C-alpha cells in the first residue's frame, strides 16, 4: 500500500512538473484502492480520459470548463470544481448499492417523436425505412397515419402525398434543411429520393421554422441523406418485384484526407438505377397500369470539417424516362404501337434534373453558441412530356441563398436571424390542349396553346427567437418578411409561433400557429389533369371567374399567391406500464386559406382554374384530428395503432346546382386507420413487419360517372363517395453480419380500383379522364431485396 | 442383433443429452466496453450477435456495459473478449462477478 502511495505521489510530482495545462489526479474507492479504467471528463465537453492501472489520470484543461467528473460502473459519479491552480484532484467514489443489475437498452425505436423540440417532429430513421420495400421517399410513409401517399393519376405512375387533409404541395420538402423538391419537380420529386440513400426523414406537422422560407403551410418533410463520415465504404442494395421492376443502389463514403490530418474531408457517392421493363395491363382497359421506363440518379457529396468550420457540398443529377398509355411496346422495343382507332393514346415523359447545394458553417464562439451559416443552392429541371396530343415543355431554373447568424445570450435564450434570396425562372408551354370533340361557343375560342413562362424573385429577412426553460418549457417565435417580385411587387409577413410545455416527464403539450404562402404552379401542381381529355382552360362563360378571365383578357399566367393560416394543438403521454412505456398522442390541426388556386374538376369535360378570393364568400379549410398509441409490448415486439379523421372542404362549382358551394375536397380520405406491428428476435437476426391500413371513403367529383355494376361507390345525399378499402403489407428480413435479405408483399388483399380510367375507348375526347384515382391501380405485389455492405474499418 | 443393441444403447445414452439440449445451459458475461455513440452500439450488435454461441445481447449505452448471454459449450469469455477486440471495442473490464452479487 505504502509503495502504491509513493507511486501515486511520484506520478503527481511528475505530472505537475511536466505540464501545467493538465489536471492530474487519482480515482479511488472508499478503501483507498485505485479504480482502474474509471472515466474522467470535463462536464459539457467531449474531452475525457480513463484512469490507468494505478487509478491515475491526466487530463488536458479545456477553456471554460471547470467541472471535472469521474464515473465508474457500479459507483456514484463525483464532480469536482477545478480552479486554475488546482492540479491535483482526488476522487473518492462511493459504491452505488442500488445498481444491482444492468439496465438494458431496449430495441431502438425506429419512429421517434421528439420529446424536447418545440415543433411536432416525427423522425423516421433507417430502421423504419427498412420495414417496407421503400424504394423511394414516396413509399416511406406506409406505416405513418399522418401522411397519405396515393397515385395522382392512373396513367403516369406519379405519386403525391397529402398531409393534414391537403395536397403535398402545401408541405415544404427539404433536402438537409435546404428547399429541394419544388416547382416542376413536385409531381415526381418524391420518387427521386431512393430509400437506401436516406439516413432519416423528419416529418414536422403544423407551422414550421421561418428559417427555410415562407412556403411550408401544413408542415415540413426533411430528408437527410447518408453522411460519408458514418457511411460504410460500400453498400449494395438490389430489389426485384413481381412486376419485374428492379432497382440497384450503390452507396459509399470514404475519408479523403489522411487519418491524422487536421482537416477532415469525406466524400460520399450514391448511384441509383431503376428499370421497369414491362408494360402491364392487368385490368384490361388497353392502358398500361404503370409506365415502363428507367431512371438514373447520381449523387456526390463532400463534407469538410476543420476546426470551427463545417462545409457540405452536394451535387445530384437525375434522368427519368417513362412510357405509358395504350402501348404494347416497351422501353426496349419501341415498335410502332398497335393500331387502335384512330391512333393510340401515348404518354412519354422525360424529366431531367441537376441540383446542388453548398453549406458553410463557422462557429465563432462555442461558449455563446455563436455561429454563421451560409447556404447556397441551385437547380435546373427540364422536361418534354407528352400526354396524347398534349405536349408540356417546361424548364425551371432556381437559385437560392440563405445567410444566417445564430447566437445565444444565455443557456435558455437563442436568436437566429438572417436574410434569404430565392429566384425561379420558368420557361413553360403547353400545346394541344383541346380535345377532339370540343364545341366552339359564341363566347370565345378556347385556348389550345399556352405560354406559362414567368419569373419570381423573393428577398427575405427573418429572425427566430427560441427560449428554453429547463426541460419543461420551450418556445419558438419567428417572423420573416419577404419582398416578392413577380407580376407585381409586394411584401408578405410570415409570423410563426411554437410552444412546448412539459410539466412532468410523462406529459407534453404543444401548440403552434403560423402563416404560410406559396406561388402556385398551374400545371405542375395539377399534373393529374394532363392525362385527361378535360378542357383545361374553358372559354369564359358567365360563371367563370378570376384566373380564367384574367387569362382570357390579359393573357396573364400568374394566379394570386396562396396564403393560409395553420394552427395546431398536440399532446403526448408517456405512460409507464410494467417497466415499459406506452406512448399516447393526440393532435388536432386546422388550416384556413385566405386565398388559393382552385383546380375545379366538378364539371364534366373541363377543369376550371380560379382564385378562391375571386368568388364571393368562398372558403377553403381543413380539420385533422389524430390519435396514436405505440408501445413495445414485449422485448423486440412493438405495436402502433393510429386513427385519423379529416374534414377538408373547399368552395367548388356545382354544375347541377349552377352555383358555387362548400364541398368536401374530392378524393380525400375522410379517415385512415393503421395497425402496424414489428417483431425483432433478441439477437436482431430476424425481423417481421406487418402493417394494415384502412383508407376511408372519399367524395368523387361531381363529373365522375360511376362504372356500371361497381360496388366500390355509394351515394349519400347528393354526393357520390368511394368506399373505404384495406391495404395489407408485410416484410420478413433476415440479417447476417454484413448482409441482409428481405422478402415482402404489398396489397395482399389484391384490392384494385375498378376502371380507374374513364372513357378509354375515346382517349382524345373530353370525357377521357385518368385523374379520378383514389385506390390502388395494380393488384398484389411481392418483392425480394438484398443488402450487402463492406464494413468501415475504423471505430 | 449386436448392432441393434448398440443402437438402442446409444439412443438411451443420447437421450439425456438431447433432454439437456432442450434446456441448454446459459452463462452471462458482463463487460465494460467504451461506447460513445449509437455507431458503437450498432457495431457491437452487428458483430457480436453473429459470434458462435451468443444467445442474447443487451447493450447499455449510458453505463457502457454489454451483457452477453452465451452457450458455454460453444464459446467462453476469452473468445468473446477476442471478438470484441477484433472490432476494436476491447473489453475494458469484466464485470460478470460484480453482477452476480
């Protein structure tokens, strides 16, 4: 013992003499015996060391950190405050008798609802994304009750999402907190984000932060791609389904600079190739159910870390080609399609896109959390799409800049402010709008060719204040003002407010209210009406208002900006049951439109476009209420039950009443229920996932003619509704050390919407319509996939 | 005939073995391992779970403790420690005996 003390003393002297920038000491127990391998670290920092075989440690001093902590398994941690001249510290740790057994970390929840954020954020991480085929972003919400994903039409395979009873256009889609999928990319953009590329998806409901612009009305969906720093050097994913749709994903991340270099540069490369070789017409309506085609998607990113600087550069390119309509040929054999009378209706889409961003972050003062961030982004999207006689040629160029400054005054007050700039140029034409059977009226010549080219520049300033009191209260108050330069110049204010209060650990309540705006894109937002024979811009008649009239008289293609208020209330309970936790949540959101662009398809053979504000007493709103319960019932077995009710209404024209009236938004499910269950074996070698969706009934547009002998519809009052329908999907995954194999099935009940395309025999007439889609077009599907990864060498 | 007797005898002899196999012996090893992030947890889960004889794995990230339940006829603590070392997550301390208290 005496020898040991001598040894310690000697070490003290040695350390003190050699280096004053170190704090040295010893960790012992009550008996004076050294504790080997105890952790010693500065509270609130990442600097820490372990004690050696004599229980001695030496730790570098860290500016601003005074509290030195020693911890050891089975002992109570101890904290000592070090003044500038105290170099010798002795920790005497007391055994923690209560620690009888090791608490275990249970299976990590894959769907995490934030407890501490003021925003109602739900994070879907890679675990959740692996539960289903999740070929791309649009398929990632199959286990979510809040987000609906549905085909927007029955001919192009485009999918759209709905959140809070409103179209996905009112959700701001962000790529690593940078506005990404906007404008022309809206119709297919969700499919351009391959599932295996994503690290996590954050869904934030209700009004969001003002930092990213004025656009989010009902919420934000943020995609985080894989980060090269955490990525494996090579991951291969292969997927094949029963329709012979195959996908290949290659991802990899590597460190560029040597391991010991101060500058940390990493790069990531992601490749995606998708092939849909088959033209399948399962329902025999002469139209292919899903277009054949191929997709190539490339991404390269560079992450740079040096001292207080963080930089991220991302570049991405996409090429997508789809062939649909009445064809017997496919992407490989483009023969002259079989002669139908008078000619086949063909769909040929070829969107291309390049985009990139550069983010620079610099920490000025770590203690004050003072930092500046500059984000620049740009994209160019172009497409030459044809739908029968209709040809939609469009290009969009976007440039974006966001510069912000962040500082905290104390631990609980934080301020972020900055300015942003956004510019969009659209060059867009639509030709061949008129269906063959159009009847000329005395009221004027309907429009056959449109030029929708336009520009918009926004200059904005913003400030966001956040306040945090312990873990109990957090508040986020933001305000931005944007100068909008388009057909006319105006300033729009965007106030937003979020509050979270958690009086006890088991109960959290959140409230939010805020404004959101949007510049509508007449065609991109309503692309489902392109594969129809509907007259898109009917001649001005007495009941035609606003947008159509402006179009006729001035040739003006800039509808009013949409503006809406969103308010929400949500609560979460964390109820302990038998050492586990039941999460119960209830939420309610209300969206009220002051103005919006209405695409009214209630009248047969046409779509009317008008601004809500042009019609006296017109209203548009949406109420959504949702309850959800999640629990890990047994180790590895989790279960989620959720139910959502939606009441989304809008003033639309009724041809039978010859008047505008408040009606349910067409094709919006009135309710949705989800039962989702997942089981993972203790060693995580097997995983079983199963989800049952019950998609509620919804109103059909008045122009819709119920197919004869179909039991999928019912009439209530003056309106026709489609019935509710189930969707069952499941997957089994087997994991090995470096690879996994998964087999799954979708739409197990083989439910299909009967005759999703109306008037298929006369596709060039105004009655032809592929837009009235509410259910699955294809039947059951099975898929098999394989993942393999080369593990990272470092730790 | 002799063959049959040998066969029957071996069946009788093997029976208790198969019975004991139905209720296999399990041992618990509790190791302190440096765990700084979720990445470490994933790494341990992905590798140790596939080591021979490992029957269950519990990781406590906060306490930096990994509990391995294993079949002593197939592996032992030394082999397990080697497996941890191989993934550069060396066992800093064996707490197995402390846990039994």
